[in-house]
C-alpha cells in the first residue's frame, strides 16, 4: 500500500514497538525520548491534528503534567 511502513522497514529505521495514539497505529521506540511515526504516511496529518486538539484541551488544565497519550504495544518481531 502506498506510504505504508512495513515491519522490516520500521526495524531498519530503529523502531522497536507497535503503538497507538487515539487509535492511530504507530511505530515507536521505547526510549526516554521516543521516536514516533505512523504506520501509514497519510495518517501523519491526522496525528498532527490530534496533537493540536490535545494541546488546546491541555490549555484549560495548566496544572496537569503535559504529555501525549501514546499506548505502547508489543515489540516488533
């Protein structure tokens, strides 16, 4: 499929785990400063939109620690 990053490509790029962000399928590294990419390139635009929405919603709760809601799944095999 056009723009799809396969498991082998993800491993070559250094990704270590499956993940998701509000249901968007991702590749991620399980590091202190993770590297994140969508599994299908067009979803990068959707993820960017969700980042803006999450940032806007966090503006109303300034006392909460800021961060993104990534769910790290199993390692890539």
